C-alpha cells in the first residue's frame, strides 16, 4: 500500500513539473523576419513623409527567366512593382522606371574596403596563395 502511494505521488510530481515547464517556455523568433527597424520605418515613413527606398532582396538570373525579389515580391523583367516597371537587371542592381523617373536599386550597397582603396591609390594588392 505504501509503495502504491509513493508511486502515485511520484507520478503526480512528475506531471506537475511537466505541466509547469511548458508555460514558462519562451517563444522563438523567426530568423528570416525583416529587422524591426525596416518594418517600423516603413510604417513611420508613411505617416511622417516620403516612403523609404524599396529594398532589393535578391536578383534571379537564368537562361529561362530574369527577375528580382523586391520587398518580398517576385517581379519578372518587364513586370511591375507598384506603379514602376522593372526595365533592367544586372548581377548587382535592378532598374525601375515609373512616370519619367528612374530608380536604381542595388543589391549590396557599395562599401569601402582596403582592396578598393589600394587600387585607387595605384598600390598593388597582396595576393595570398593557400594550399
């Protein structure tokens, strides 16, 4: 009888621990979600003034098709994004044209690094060969 009572108490304690640990779990965040600044900046920009520049997320080029992912939307070459038409695609940028205005979106904004600076000054770059 004492063994059954100890077993029942152990099962009850284990169940209480399992049920209480689930309520203290922390929610996971989506690693692919855009940064909060980008989301809040778009919402704040609509109320405060001109909209922020449309983010170019990816460029897709193959023999079968050419297009770009702009703000989460696939736009084929010649297709439209909002009121703008995608008129040009290169490996690093796309060109949107609307109502006589042309906007160039760059995939990776230019950054200055030492190799670019050394070429500008005419100094040769160091080449490292690894086995």
